[in-house]
C-alpha cells in the first residue's frame, strides 16, 4: 500500500471517531462527574478534542476564512480590556468560542449528521434514566452519592440521574449535567438541529416531550415554538394548537389534583406563573442592570472577576449570573460581542423567515448566555451552522 493510500485509509478510519469526540467536547466535558472524579478536567478534554479533530481533518493545512476572521477579531477586541485591566488571561477568555468555530468549519455534512444522531440517542437514554430516577425519588428513594458541582452546589445521584434540587421526595433531574436546565438546554438545541436536517419527527418529539421531566419553563416555551414551526404552514394549525393546549392543560390538571404528584404540579405552576425561566433571573437581571454604566459597558465590572481569579461576591458585588446582561457586565462589550452577535443572528432568522425554532433558541440563550463556555460553545456553534445551512441537509435519521 502506498503512503498516499495509507494516509487516506488512516484518515477515513479516524473520521469515524469524530461524533464520539464531539460528544466528549459538548456533553462529557461539562459533566460534574468529570469535575469531581476525573484527573482530566473538562477544559483539557475540550482542548484534546479540538486538536484531535483538527489533526484528523488536517485543518492545519487549510484554515477557513471564517475561522481566521473570528480569531483576528477576538484577538484584537480582547486586547483592549486586557490592556485596560492589565489582565493577560482576558486574551483567552473567548478561546472556547474560537476553537468551536475552528472545529465546526472543519466538519463535513456526514460529521454533523452522525453527531446529531449519536447525541439524540445519548440524550434519549439520559432522559429515560432521569424519569426512572425521579420516580425512584418520588417513591421515597434516597441519593446513593453526593458531591459538589463546579459552582459549589451539591449534586446528588438518584440511581440513574443527578440533581441539585430536591424538595421532599420531589427532585428535578439533570441527567449527567450539573442542573436540570442544562439537560433541557441540550435537548432543545439537539431537537432544533434535528428539525433543520429533517430528521425523524417522532424521535425528536420523544426527546422534547420526555424532556418536560426537567420541569423547565424554558423547555416548555421551546416546545411550544417548535410545535408552531412544524405546523405553521399546515391549514389545520388551529386544530393542532387547540389539541396541544388541551393535552398540556390535562397534564396540569392531573398533576395538580392527583395527590402523589401534586407537589410536582404546584412547583411547575408556581415557576410558570411567576414568569421565571428557571431560577431567580429577575433578581440577577436587576443586579446586572444596576451595574451597567459606560465603563462597565466597555470593560466589565472587574478584570479579576472576569477570569475568576477572585470571587465577585468576595469583592462585594451582587449576583449577576445567567441573564442577557451577564456577559456585558462581567466582561464588557469588547469580550461579550460574540454572545450578542449570536442573539442578533437568531433574531434575524426569526424576522426574515418567521423561524420559530430560532425564536425558541433565542429565548434559551437569553437565560443561558453561555456562548463562550466550555461545552455550550460547541453545541451553540454547531446548531448555528446547521440552522444556517439547513437546505443542504436531508436526513431521516
């Protein structure tokens, strides 16, 4: 076998591992299991995956224009707050987002389809485990393991699912993620990708409906917009909406009046009636708004806080996490612009083509502004690429 044929054979076989590598970078790297028990932390896993994929694809021989532009823009804009705060680590704050773009622009259509199919199977198994673990807890089962999440909150293992929320026998399952909202986020983004590639609708709806076990209000809103997108051109859309509303109301009725499930129903209804998209976002948004001035808009509130050298709480700052103002308050516009560019892109898709899937993704990003976070960054960039190139995909996986 010639050297050329050997290289071709070697590259083709290694390409089969790309879906597995992408799952490592998106899902495994952010699992609290990795943070608590693995000697190799999530950021190193992400870096290993990025380098591996780029080597397999031999991207170092030809870098895409999009990757080059993203790298140059991030470097130049990051220099400004770096010099202002005299904090060199600010230069690499957006590295996950840049690496995600390098990875995504090196993939081919088959890589995307294989990843979406594999992640769908993984998430479906995870949701089934979450349902089993929730039932186990409702029946009086106790956690068999507990350990701290990266943010310091306690994570508990109920046989087949983690959770960081328990009231009596009721838990909100999070699968292998740090919190229920994270599980919901990835389910919704994978479902969005499945819709764009015309994947099997039944399997997509299995993910979305079973994902309601997270009791995430943002999840319910995304499901609603996903439903509208699928039937918006159907002449029977009114019947579909009436039917789905009836089903949802019936589920609420059962949970509200059936004693064993009443605590779950009351909790979910309370979250929805308070207009709270998961957690106390209104308070953190108000806190962030209070810090927003011209200086903060440009450079953020504190350079050391931005790179987590110190705890902002120890410096006397109020909590500003997980709301649309978080990136600009923590980092300033010179570092946060990729997040707001993402929001503007989704709004553009909504306004240009009445894309309700994009609207659902937009709402999810409002509550989880994690464009530059490990794991999330790659999932977001993949979904954006699939959304942008939806017409080139045709799958019934």
